[in-house]
C-alpha cells in the first residue's frame, strides 16, 4: 500500500487533471441549463396532469 502514505497521496494528487476555467464555466452552464429545462418540463407535466384530473372530476 505505497499509495497510502503522504508521499503516495501527493503523487496521486499531482496526477489529477484539474479543469481549466473555461471548461468549468462551460460545464456549469450546461448543468444549469439542463436543471432549468427539467424543472420547466416537470412543471408543465404537473400542470397537464392536474388539468386532466380536474377534467375527469377527480
């Protein structure tokens, strides 16, 4: 368990490819966009479902 030491941990941390600022902003924008899109989708589905249930009389 060579990696389970301070030197091993430092070695593993140095191998991490940290995202650049531009990549981070692009990915964050995509996440926010899809979160808003799913929120709108589920809101519209809820409105349609409740309207259908009111139409049926439940």
